[in-house]
C-alpha cells in the first residue's frame, strides 16, 4: 500500500468514526444515563431485594432505546433553533453533518426496538414509555417549549417518568410509591433547568424561545428557583413520611436538598458570575446522589438492619 492509499483509508476511517460520534451525540447519552439510573432505582425499590437480571436488562435496554429515540427526535425538531444558540449550534443536525431523513430513520429504529423489548416485559411499560417519548419529543419540543414560559414545568412530567417505568417493568402495575419517585424528579426539574436558562438567557432570547428568564426576567426566575428548591425539600420528606424509606434516606435527602436550597439562596440574594451554571451542575449531582441514597436505604432495609 503506497502513502496515498494509506492516507485515503485513514481519512475514510476518521470520517466513519466522526459520523458514528454524531449519531451517538444525537441520543444525548449523558441524559439517557441519568434517566436509566432513576429507572434502575425504580426497579430495585419495586421488590424487597433485587429484580431478576432478565427484567433489568430488557427494561433498561428498552427504556434507554426509547429515551435515546426521544433525544434524536428532539434534535430533529429543534434543529433550526439549535443553529441559533451558542450551546447547541454545533449539534450534528444544526451543522448539517447528518441528513434530517437519516436522523428520523435512526430515531424510528430506536423507538420501535425499545418498544418491542419492553413489550416482552409487559404492555403497560411499553405504552407508558412510548407516551413519555411523545410527551417529550412532540408535546414539549413542538408545542410547550414555544407556547408558555411554564414549558419546563408541564413538560417535565415526561422526563420524570423513568422511575415509574422501572417500577412497572418489574411489577406490571402502578404504585403510589412509584408516583412519589416521579414527583421527586418532577419538582426537581424546574430549578435544574431554570438555572441553565438563567445562564443561557441571551441564547433563548435570540432563538425566540419563551423561557422564564426571557419572559419574566432573571430576578423572577431566581425567585422561582428558590421556591421550587424549598418545595423539593418538602416533597423529599414524603418517602420517609410514608415509610417507603428510612433514616438513611431521610438524612441523605435533607443534606442534598438543603445544599440545593443553599445554591438557590446564593443565586437569589448573593449572585456572582457563573453561579447559575454552578447551580445547574449541582442539581445534576444532587439528583444522581439522591437516587443512589434511595437505593442504599432500600437495601439497608432489605438486609434487615434496624434503625
């Protein structure tokens, strides 16, 4: 092989790698990973000890594929707005690196594959997951996001569904405790996203998206972030008050939620450059850690350790 052939092959390999990286980017793998953690905790809390490996594998694969499909459709439907925002202008569809038709086909393959996997567990989980996909990719992205500054509050229900989906994957039924898990994520979502919206306020204004900091101002949004973190603290007590969880969870949730309130208080009254972004980052670790604490507490109880 001469030098020119070797360079051609290397270039072709590099392009192929870049294309697959773009397809992976469209699935929002970090977001999907966080959703899968909450779904896994929902699975584990649905049974006294641990769910069967078959349910875990099929359930997480199906929920993951459907979540990835929702992310792809979000890229497709938001591509024109993404091209106008500094945070998203580099996305594959916004840059034109992936054809829209190919992205739609990719999303459909993920959606159907995930639905079929979940159907093997039970129809309830399959249909609930599909409803979440439609809620995020269509109701939120197409309508709510551009219709009302309360878009993330209403649309957040779709993103809060994975713990319930994990629960139903194991049990085939909806439980009040599963709905408590949904409520935790649902109340967490507005302060999480509004902190980002404050940081990227000019981006949203440029794209004409009526996020709360654009329509009501940054100071009002800071007040709402503080309100929802206080509400999250109260909602965070419910798993313990309903005997769903024990002392390990109570202590962990109080520490984490008070930390979130602290970030919100500083954002409202002692704001500094970059603090909205720091609040957004804290919120991610807050949710991940909160669900890990839920899981630890559950297994602590399952092992018969007395408080």
